[in-house]
C-alpha cells in the first residue's frame, strides 16, 4: 500500500466522521429535546446512568456518542423503534463511565444528579 493509498484511507475516515457529525447535528437541530420522541433517551439516562433530571446538553452528549449505524436507524425509524432502543441501552450499559465522564459527572457521584 503506497502513501497515497494510506492518505486516501485517512481522508475517507475523516470525511466520514465529519459527515456523520453534520448529520447528527442536523438531526438534533431539527428535534425538540423536550418532545416525546426524546423520552426514551431521557429515561435511559435516568434509569441506566441514574441522572435524575438529564439536561438537554446531556441528551445531546449521548446522542453525539451514538455510532453511524444507530444514527441511520434513528433517521429511518425514529427513536421509538425497538431496535434503536435496544441498541442505545446496550451502548449505554457498555460505556457508562465514559458517558458519565462526557456528561461531566464523576461515576461515583452520578446518583446525586
């Protein structure tokens, strides 16, 4: 593999990340964090992370954390789709401490928020 091919792969990866970020930001900007569509995400933060009153900013952090596959399903089927909900639940379970850290909540203090 030549240098040009490596650079091309890196550029594709960066372009994909930028494209995903743009799609996530566009979807979020057209969504109301207080809508019933966001209830599952809010309840997930309450139940799985024990954040009593998740802020809109914390919802956005978790939404930004979702991989392209889940974002694609959300766009196609919405946040109330059972596959989306299962995938988000599993992702949050696997990454609790990282998500809590991104939400600026130390893992040992999360019951108080």
